[in-house]
């Protein structure tokens, strides 16, 4: 996803500092004892225990805010399950590159499903706007990586090409472990014609890691490597797909590995088992693909506007990223559609965007909306970006991820006047929306394309996105409930303020 630089989540830094650099991770039987609460290494890395929704702490609804009790997080969770089912169909249909991928039939299924929901809840002027001019799309069709040593051959099932990776025909390469991929890690190592393997510190999760930002890809290529593998430093063994630009990150293939698969490969090297990596990666550049935005309107008492948006595409199931945002948007649409027009000061426009994780060009997706909807944005009092609205708070105990009964803090952004910033901050506090101690200076996510067009805000959870761990189990209803109620409160408070009171002062107005 598109993102500005963001704060590193401390829990995932501790994964690396506490276990990886020491080189003490071990691949142990799944039925061994879990680590003790004190943090000792008493057992194997255990999969997180995701708690049922009823076990989560919930923020009491103040008596003064009972009007928002009708906003139903359980209903949102149901939407998430329906949306992620589309992604699972993509996987079950035999696609290795799976999810609600832009330009695929599953992208269209998602848009059609949202249009049906818009009509069901009572939005007007519902339409599906098709974009037929997507730029050529990078599309991996099949791949395989096997680590073969003197004792065994292990398929590395979490191997996943990073976005726009170069392809390769079937090759057999010697792997070379190169630490974090820093200059010191390459000293004295001959990597020419070999597969370099580096460790990526999550910053904070599946979307970004240290190896992607510290120059390890360019360093390996300059040294003549034939391939690069990045082991994502999250305990467990999941696939992940970070996204990047529209150009190949290198002339060699670059792939991600889950932690356990990376450990298998590292231990083969440590035990002098003369491992070889057998790999292939088939890629197509597909032209003529289509995508769509879905639009719906709730007329208000004026032609001024509240815009509510969410992006639709995903890698893997994409429960948090971004089924949670789509579900939040639909719940807001249903809530406001149930009110008489006289209670809506401003018209509300609900819309989706696509090609969030892949190139949209200037003629599709949110970029097209930014370029062609300036008349709408000129009268927009608020843009509400619904993106990654809930995720469970998770910690590192010993060498395992341990989930909690709380919702994690989110990164966040507010663009507009001080009055708008106060409305947003007070609403977050009222409904228990946990946020980082400071906001983004520039928003990531979809808001990064349109935040200059009108006053705007968002929250984004982001540790497990872009991994196949992003399932409905990590999206607690408690967080969905807090977010959707806070969003509605913000909309209602904004509707008490004139446009000029919501927009940030222009530089020329300062000091007047």
C-alpha cells in the first residue's frame, strides 16, 4: 500500500533484537509447551491464540452518545467474512497470486458485492464506474522454491515474489546468508551468481521491513547476486507481499520468506549441508485489465458534501486490509440512510477505489477521482477514509507472538483546521479509539492521494497487513465498534461547522 514513513512498532523490533540477531531461533514441534509469561525460551514458537470477539475489552458507550448504539460491529464482521470469502475463492481456484487482485474476476466480484450492499441499505444513484485503461500490470503466474541439502529437500511454501520482481527460469543456486543485508554483512562474502538470504526487521510488519529500505536489494545486485530472499522477522511462517513501484526492484528475482522457512534454510547453511536453492518464477505483464469504482449518494439539505471512501483490492484474505474499511463504510451508509433527509445537513457521497496495491495510472482508481472530482471536493466538508479500522494488539513473549484481549493503537492523520482536529481527537477519546502518540505528518494509505483536496482524517492499523495472517480472526469487533461510532460522531460534529471553519488556514491568512 502507499505509505509515508511511519513509526516502528516496538514489539516487532524486539523480535529481532531478542532472538534473531542472537541466532537462537529453533524450529520445534508444534505441540511443545508455550513460552512462560516471564519471557523465557521454554518452548517452541507457538501460533498466536486469537480470542473470540466476546473476550475483548469494550469501551462503555456514554449515556450522551446512545444514538450511536445502532452502529453494529457484529454486522461489520459479517461483511468482512463475506468479502474475505471472495479472496479465498481466488486461492481455491488455484491462483498462487491470490486475493482481491486488481483486474481479476475477484476484483469485479468485490465491486459487484459493494454495489449490491449500497442498493440494499438505501443509497441513491448507485453506479459502478468501470475503468478500462489500467496500465500494464505485473502478474506472477506460478513459482516454486525448494531448499535441498545433503539430508533433506524442503519446499519453501511461503516463498512469495515481491511486487514487480524479475522472473527466472528454473535455476539451482547456492544460498549465502548475509545478515541484515547491511554493508558490513557483505564484507568478505562472495555472492556472485548465488542466492543472497537476508533478514528483514519488521517496520512494522508485512508491508515494510528493514531489508527493503536499507539498500540490501541494490547491494546484492551490485555484488553480482543471482537472487535475493528476505526472511520476514515475524515468528511463525506466513507468506507476505510488500508492494513497491512500477519498475523492477532489481534485474534479479527478489522473494520473501516466512520465518520458519528462513530458519530451515539458515540451519542448512550452519550445519554445512551444502544446500542448494532450486527456484523458478513465471511472470506475465498483462494489458487490457479492467477495474471499477462504486458510487452511491445520500442527498442532504445542501449541495455541500461529506465523502466516505474505502479501497477494495487486497493481497491474500485482506480482512483488515481492507475488508474492515469496506465494512465500516457500509455500516455508516446504512446508519445515515436510516435518517430522514432533514437530519443530514450535507449530501453524503460514498465511493470505493481500486488499484491501491498496484499501478492505476492517471486514468483509473483514486488518481482518476483526484484528477476529475475537484468540483465535488471544492464543496466537501470532510473526507472520511475507511482503511484498516481494527486489529488485535499482539506482543512478543519469548519467541512467540501472543495476542491480547485489546485493540491495537493506530497510526492516524487529520488535515484541516484546529477545530476539526479537536473534533477528531475528542471523538477518538470518547469511543476508545487507541492511536499513536503523534499523528502522521503526511498520510499514507489512500488518503495520501486526496488529503489536499478537502479536510480529511483516517486511522490505519498496520502490523499484519500484506500477509496471509490478515484474516478475520485478527479484526476484533471491539475495534470496529469504536471506530465506526467515532467516525459517525465526527461526521455529526463536522455538520455543525461551516466549510471555512473546517479548512486549514492558507499561508496567506496566517497572522491576520
